[in-house]
C-alpha cells in the first residue's frame, strides 16, 4: 500500500495470475452464449407469436366477414320479401282501381249526378212551360185580371146608369111637382159620380152655361153650341124624355 502526499494510504491494485484471466474469459463467454440463446429463443417466440397473432387476426377477420355476409344475406332476404309484399300490394291497388273503384265512384257520384240532372230538367221544364204559356197566353194573368176588373167596373156602371135612366124617365119637366123629385145619379166612365150632379131638375135648370158644359165633360157628352142644346143633351143622357123648347 503506498502513502499519498496527504499522508493517507492508497490501495495498490492486486496482480492476477493467467489462470485467473482464463477463468474470467470463460465466464464472459458463457454469459454471452446464454444471452445469445435467450435472444434466439425470444426471436423464435416472437415469430411464433406473430404467426399466431396473424392466424388469430385472419380468424377474426373471417368471423367478421361471415357475420357481415350473414347479415347481408338476411338483409337481402328481407328486401326481397318487402319487394314481393310491396308488389303484391301494388297489384291489389291496381286491381281495386281497375275493378272496384269505378263502381264505388259511380255510387258516390250518383246522388250528385241525379240532383244535377233533376235541377237541369226543372230549369228546362220551367223555361219551356214559360215559353209555351207565353205562346198560349200572350197576355199576362195580371193584365187579364186588370182587364177583368175594368170590364166588371164598366158592367156595374152600365147597370147602375141603366137603372138610373129608367127611374129618371118618370120625371116630367113640365110638372112642377115632379121637377122637384130627386134625380137618380148616373156614374161617370170611371165609376164615380160627378160633383156637379144636380139634385133635381130645378137645380139643373138653375146652372149657368159654363157649369152645364163642365157637367157634360164629366160624362163625356159632346158640348153643343147653344145652352139649350146642351141642356137637352144632358136630359136625354140621364133618361128624361122631355126636351127644352
């Protein structure tokens, strides 16, 4: 052992013999061989594992493929069944449209068509009746009723005037007594009595010329040139037989 400058002892390396060097080298070789063998084994194990994994992967892939193929086959079968069902349904609808629908539509439209036809017939009948009625009866019923009322009024007026003339014919213009007898009034053409109608002959003879003319016009009696002529025209019209001289 040597002494250092600081007075401490420094260990001196020991010298080995050649036998010791040989034993050390052999140990190293053994370890190296062992490591090499281990490495080779690991490599083989890795290759084996890799091959196994590849086989497993292929197996899994095959399983997945088989599963997908099975599902695809099932899906194709379902699609085929749906197509068949859909086609069958379409065929049924076509058959119904071709055979049943015309009858159903006709049944549903029959009331509407009948109502329309009835309305058309009624309209045509009404128009035709109106045309035929106008041909057969050119004068309207309202106008006919109006004409009948006028004729009835004329008949009543004529009957009244005829009875009045018969009564007035008994009046004598010369007899002072009968001249006071009340005259039965005649009706004008419109069925009313003139406001100028005289009560008796004395009242009539008291009328002036203009009043007599107005009285004649009320009864559509022609007006003469002289007053006496107008008096005689009225007397003759109301049924009095005598005339003014």
